[in-house]
C-alpha cells in the first residue's frame, strides 16, 4: 500500500508519494482544483495567464494527460451574469474551476467562478451547466467573498446520486434532492457575521462543508466565523465552536471511516488568517463537535505563521480497515505536512513549494 497526494499550487501541480516528489507538472499554471481517485483517475483544473482556465484528465496518477481543444467547462453562448465589482452585465465566462468531484460511474462534477455547477457524464470530457442552480432566484443576490464568487464544495450523498449539497461563497449551502433540477437554501442556524441580518435564509460566507462517514445526514461546516454541525442533511445547524482557539478557518475534513469525527485548522480571525499564536495545530473532534483535541506532534510550535486554504487539507482512505487513515495539509508558504496515523503525529512531506491551493490524497 502506498499513499499518494496531488498538490495544486500557484505555479504548477506536484505529486507526492512514499518515493518522493514529482513535478512541477504544467509549471507556471495555477491549480485551484484537483480530484484524485484510488484507481488512478485525476481531474486537474488550472488557470493560465495566457490561455485561461483548462481542465486536464489522467488515468495513471498524472503520468500522462488528456486535454481537449475546446474548453470542457464553459457556459452556453448567450448567457450573461452581473459582475458585482463593476455592476456591469457581461457574457457568462468561467474565471476558474473551484472544485472537482468524481461521482458514480463516469460522472464528474465541477464548481466554478462565477458560482455555477456543471455535470459531465463522460468522464470529464464534456460538461453541461446545471440550470436548476444557475436559474435559482437567489443567484442575483449572491455576492463574492474575498476570493471571488465561487462554488467550492460538492457533496454527493452515498445513498443516492440525486441528493447533492453545494456551498457557495457567499451564498451558503444549497441542497438538491432531484439530481440538480431544483435547489433549496439550507442555512438555518448559520450566523452571518458580516451582514445586517444575523441569520438570513442565504448569503452566508461558508468556507467548507464535509459529510460524516457513518451518518450521511450529518454534516460539518466551517463558516467565515463559526463551526457548525447538522444532523438533518442541512435543514438546521448547531454551533460546535467551543473548544477551539478560533472559530475562523477554511478547511473542514471528515474522517473517512469514523462517525462523528472531523478535523479543522483554526486561523486568527479574518484579518490575520494565520494559525493562532504562531503554533501549527490541527483540531480533532470524535464526538460530533462536543469537544476538540489539539494535534501538534511534529508540527512547528513557534514562529509558524501558516495559512491553510479551504481545499488545502484532506484525508486519504485506505481500503484496509487495519491501516490508519492519512491526513495531509499544505500551506500558503509552500509546506506540505503529512500524518500516517490519523493526526497523532506529523512530518513535513515537502517544503519551499509555491503557494499551496489544493491537496488531494488517496492510497493505491
């Protein structure tokens, strides 16, 4: 068994495994979104200053790649959207792909900026816009977060491919029970620290959502200020922030095998956006957020002003139950840390990389 991670950075894609590092692949391009599967499939979305957004596919852990001449993820001609920064109406164009997720069979999902969801049923070769979300009456009122108006989370219910959750910054959590034909805002109980209405129906700046391993109805959420859990598929949310040094952060990672277990990396609130006190610590709950434990063995504990983005933290999922789950996170200062024992201890797997935007890992 070998663990492998795909690391998307601001200047290329890297692969890490037990034998070392390979890369940069496609140097100079930004890789904000990567999907990696145990069977070797990789979908990697990049942004080039010259060529714009590009989607590439691999069936062999990135040894060889397929890239189609036409952009796979693109809006239909004639569609428009309002640029909130200028107020101008413009032709809808994909600025970047924020999220990629493999579904059942040949299905691949993509979330983009401006906030939209696309679906492919041919392994990622071609995509269609999910009009049910694009045409939602809330969409004109979604507003960009600090990084843009992006759909950054796609969760597929393991019991039914027709049940999906997405999260948008800033729009909040939306759920579909009919394969994307219709969507409902699911943000009851999530505070909005930057708005006039403290608990609106939508408009929250959700940073990341993850699904519980044992109970698919249970979700964990990191907000722009606030940690939450839902036990009813997002119909309602309760705070689970007590026990962490800050309720601000970006990633939220569920343990892939153990229920009620999740991990976060708190950051100083909003303007600081570095780990509190210059100490790199991962916090784990094993009881659904009732309590949290700091995990720091092997991580720098002084003068470590690290920042981890929403997709810069992940878990792999060994097929064998007797093999501990691995955890990986990358920082904006170019370090990748790895744990092979579910966070009990850590080691530096790579350093001096470009700004790490996305980390995805599996076992093979």
